[in-house]
C-alpha cells in the first residue's frame, strides 16, 4: 500500500463500533513516522499466521480460561480434577513439569506458512495463565526452566526458535503477550481465592502490589524486545487490563482500574524496536495501532487498519479431533476480508508434541496452491466500489484494486458450471483476463460473460480487469 493511501487516513480520526467490544471507541492515527511506514507495509501483507500454544495443549482444553472462576461456557473445567477448582488449578499449574514437545519442528511450520502465502506471524509468548513460552528471567514459570522437561531439549526457548525459523523464511514476527498474568502473585494474590479474571485484591489498598506487577509486565515485554531479534508487532491481549473509564470494557464480575502505564511501555519498547506496531487490543488510545475483530468479518470496508483474527478449526488452542474449516471457507474468508480492506490472521494450534494437525498442513498446502495463481489480487490491494455484488444462491462478486488493475473475485456457493456477467463500465476497464485459464470469457459491448467450469471445491475464481 502506498504511503499516500495511508496518509489519507490521517485527515480524520474515525469513530468505529467494534462488535467484540460492544461500545464505540476512537481510532487514533499513529504520529511516529516509522510506525506509519511499518503499518502501511503490514497492510500490504494481508495474510498472517497466529499460533496459540502452551502447556495446556497436553489436556486439549481451552487456553488458560479453565482456571478462571467465571461462570462462562469458555471457562468450563473438564477431566478428573474438574469437581474442585483448587485441585484443578494446582494440576493445571503442574503441566509445566510434563510439557515436552519432542516433535517440535519450527522450520517446517515456517516453510508451510510461507508456501501458503503468509507474510507475518504472531505467536503466544505468554497467555493469561502466565506460562511463558520464552526464557523469561522474571519468573520460573517458563518452558526453559529446569522444572519443564523441554528445558533439556534442543529448543529450550521455544519462542526464540520459532521467531528465528520464521524470520529465516522472510516472515515478519509478532509477539502475542497477555497483560493479565494469573500465575503472578501481584495479579492473583495467593492469599485470596480468585474472584474473576481481574485482580483479586483491592488495588487502592495495595498500590505497591499493583506497581510491582506493572514493573514485572514492563520487564517481561522488554525482555522480548531486547533478546529475541527484530520484532515487528507487539500484540497485547487481555483488554480488561486498562485504566477504568466510562467507556472502557466492563469485563468480569468486578472490573477495576488496571493502569499498566502503556504509553511509557510502548515508548520503551520502541526504543529497542523502532517502528514497532503495538496492538493494545480493545484499549481506546494511541497504542491500538490496528483493530482486531475476533472470529468475525466486517460487512463493509472500514476506514482504519484492521485485522480479522480467526481460527482454522473451532478452537484457539489444540483440541483432539477438532473440526477444521474447509479450504473453500478459508479462502472465502480471506477474499472477504481483503476486499473490505483488512488483514486475515489465521490461527493454528500445535499439539503437545509440537505438531500441526495433518488437516492444517493440507489446508495450508491448498491455500498455497490457490495463492500461487491468484495472490496478485490479494497483496497490496485496497477495496473498490461497488465492493460486493450478490448473485443469489450462485455466489457473489467481491473486488480489490492493485495500482491501476481491478480484480473481480467470484466466490461460488454452488459447484455446478455457470455463466456470470460483469459490467465493465463499473470500473472504466476494457480488458478482462481469467487467472484460472479453465474459465472462458466473452465480451459483448460493456458486458463480460464469464463461463465458469464445474468447481467442486468451491474455490474463489479471480479475473483481472485492466
């Protein structure tokens, strides 16, 4: 994407409604020129990989949330310890002592991601449970600590090995980091039972305790910024950790003011990683450099940088025998996201041995084959009116523009052969080329007649107009 296109956003501060947050926020245009440049490049990349992985994969349960004592579906506890919260939490913490992904191969992950057309990755360095997939010196609750069998492997610091492998393949690296830490005694004080996802003590009565946690958080993030090579994106989760205001999300049973001095932290991080994109999810302000609708796709183009994060299967974390979305669905979602101006961050969850599911490898290979033919309609693209044309049960057209070329993307809903039409005067173009040579084209006046072959895989079909 050109700098000119990005700078056009700087003419106004946009107000948006992000469905996942159920309230309006303002988007703040970055003022740092290096961040603007990096954000513009990121918007051109369009397609990335997200990975949720931790010791919890051994149980095949939801990441972290099963130790959160909220009565929510995603917090349900299962298995032999489920009847007693405290016994469950103790057994969950002990997963550190058995986590040993002996089949871990980050080189393979990076290769298949690159071949699928992904340009960047985001990895869970630490989720809400506090277990660090990097060798933090701020805690013993890490994958590299001697308590963890993985510490004796050839990859004691899993995060470092992952970042290095993906960089070698030319992908950007992003560090997912959870601001809440349910293992840290200055977030969940072990003297009291946890009440919900928030701190379980009165921060006003114990300000020094909260300040200790703030410093711990800063130190861990700076470890990542200083010791793990070039980091392109700092992707912060746990949006309830923010200053309490009238408009801040009220998540959990007892939300409280949780100011971790984010402005200061972002500035310190950028001293080590100039131009760093900071994504302080769900926190209104200058440290949310792009927005992240979760498991959903906006219905129209949005006037600010955004990224749909979505699972390839049903769950964010590894679940045995999980159901994976079809290749057609994944490509449809990619095309819908890109045609509306966003990026698509697709999550895959490794198993406890350090492997992707075989279905995930198959999906990535099939996506890569499609991208090999059609990626010119994806990278560095922007939305163009009329954005979308519905054709009933047959399917729909969506459109992207790259420089002076327009790409019409047919998203089928029916595998049978069909004939579809497009009006060239919509785009002031005179020539049409099918990127899939099996599709035939005739032009009669200003109308393009497109004859689509049988398409049992329901894969999107792309046509270039110039």
